[in-house]
C-alpha cells in the first residue's frame, strides 16, 4: 500500500473519529424526531442568536429555531429535542453562561399538578436587566452622591444654609405658639393640678413628723453601714474619680478634634472648609463615572466581537495527496469589515526553476558549457491573510494574500448558511507561463460544528477533484469556554 493511500486512510479515520465525538458531545440525531415546538414572547432578545440552546435547570433540552417580530415584541420559536413533562404556567427567560458566555433560553416549568403544555404553545417570557441598564443605575447613584456632596458643601459655606435655618426657626416659632395655645386652653386643668399639689402639701405636713422620725432612723442605719464599709466606699470613690478623669480627657480630645475640623486642619477639616477638597471629590466621582462608562463600552464591544475557527482537510485526486488548512475569521462588531488568517499544508507548493551551468574540458583542450534547468516544488507550508467585505445577501468578498501570493475570493451562502459556494483566484505570476491558480469549492454544513467540503482545484492546469471534511468552532463556543474558566 502506497504512502498516499495510507495518509488518506489515516486522515479519513481521524475525521470520522472527530465527527463521532462531536456527534456524541452535541447529542445530534439527524434521523430522530424533530421534537416538540413551543414559542415565547419577550420585550427584548438582544444578544440571543438563532440556534441558541434551550435549557431547563441548566441542562440543554432543545434549541432556538427562529426569531422574529410579533407587533412590538420578539417571538422566539423553540424545538424541544427531549421529552419533558412541561405543564401550563411554564415561563421562559433569557440567561447567560458565565461572564462572557452565550445567551440561551431558560424554561421554568409550571406547577406539577397543572394540565400538560400543548404543542406550539406560546409562553410568557421575561428579559433580565441588561448590563447597560445596570451601568445606568450605577451612574444615577454617582449623580445622587455628587448632588449630596454639593448640597453639604454649600450649606457649610453659607450659600444655602440661611434658607434651611430660616425654615427651622419658623418651624420652632410655630411649635412655641402651639404650646402656648395648648396651655391657655388647659388653664382650668392646670388650676386643678395646683390644687392637688396643695392637698398633697397638707398631707405632707400631717405626715412629716412621722416621716422625719423614719428618716432619722434610716440615716442612723446608713451611718452604721458606711462605718462598716468605709474602706470599700473609699475604693469606689477613687474609681469614680479615675473614670471622671478619663471622661474629661476624652472630652478634651474631642474638643481638640472639633477645633481642628473648624480651623480646616486634617482631611475632614479640609473637606468641610476647603472648596478645593470638594472640587477634588467631585472630580474623583466624575473619574469613577467615566471609568464605569469605559468599562461598559469595552464589555459591550467585546460581546459584539465575532470570530470563527475552522480546521479542514481534503484529499486531492491529482496529485494524489491531501491538504490541511487552519483558518481564523474575525468580524469586529456590527459593521461589514471582515478579517481572515489561515495556515495551510499543500502538496502543490510553488514551482521553482533552478538553472545550473556545467563546464566540461575536452581532451583537445576546448571547453563545453551546458545549461540545465530543473523544475522543483517548494513552500508546501503557506499562509493567507485577507481583508473582506460583507455585501447584501451575505455575499462576502475577500482580497489579499492567498497561499503566499496575491489573490481574491468570493463566498455566497444558501439556505441559511447550510450550503456555501466559494471561488478563489490567486498566483497570477506562475512559472513556465502557467495559468492562474483557480479553486471552486462547495461546502455542506450538516451540523453547526461539522461540514463536508468538495470541489475542483486548479482546473486550468490539473483539473484535480478534491473531497474532505472540516470542523468549525463559532464565537459562542469560544465565549462559553472563556466564561467557564475559573475566576481567581
């Protein structure tokens, strides 16, 4: 068995094993039942892509199969790939996997005793607060803090404190008037109260001798107790004097602190009395607000950043060999600009003509000069770097470097990107007056991460047919991996 056939069989076996692993991981069944269809209506589905996952308690149970408008709301159609005992009252919400993970639809099952959910039912959807709304709330809090500090500074500086103190004095005057009115209205009750005091005084005069005798007896008992506990009482008084001294020291320290604040010393004193400190505080809050806006815009741009990783290999009929390509496509944001970088291992390489001059001395002393030209192939590892533009109808036009030479490419998808036809033209200045290198490729996306590829390579020279397969990783797969990285 030749090396070419061995390499081809090894490549086919590797691709088959890789496809089987993806099949098992993604739980994809092209011949299985389509699944139960349900829909959900949301106020906003920003960031949710078609074909996104549908989960229950974090477990994938289906996928999104179409997003459209229904009036002023977004309607999301879902296909449940696994049988679920959903009941009426089931709701849907939009959630994220990790910090930068993809958005998916989370189904919250209804009550256990409710009737079963019918096919093609329309669920009530809730959209959680977005990152921009959270940033707006943080900005509002910063504005409130700035307003409070401005009011405090103005009141301490005497700008607006007069109005507040005037209102306070007016309120106190109104309260005093009400108290006087209350006393006037209850004068009779006050007179009766005084009469009661007089009666109490008469009772005291009658009971005073007896009370005096009891007080004298009590004083004698207290004197006896003091005589017995004079030592303990002396210690208690000493402790009281120490506590009083400590309290006096604390009061003195507090007076010193308030004097420093009033004179503008220290951080708090400068903040209260110095306008510059207030301006610095306001400037700091403005800087925090700017940082929050910058963080918001940076994370928003990162979520709009789209990229695809592509690994494909195919077998060529002439020359009988294989070609492998690793490619990265980048779409920065919502614009039409595209970028592509690729690295390939191609059997064709570049044709190079080497010229050798051989001089031979003949027996008669003359010299014979021969020129030998040898055609060789070099540079089997080649790179590509292209700038692209996405035209209407998802038509993509590329130009730049293709396999180490200048060239251009056109791609046109069909049937929601399930089929893709591309045409490449490059290497216009080939050796030995050869025609430019052309390549016509057709791709069938039989799974979101797996596709088949085939076509015609260099038809103006070799007319080589090729057939192979490839694996594609989308930006949502990469964001899921980034969101699943442990955070320290």
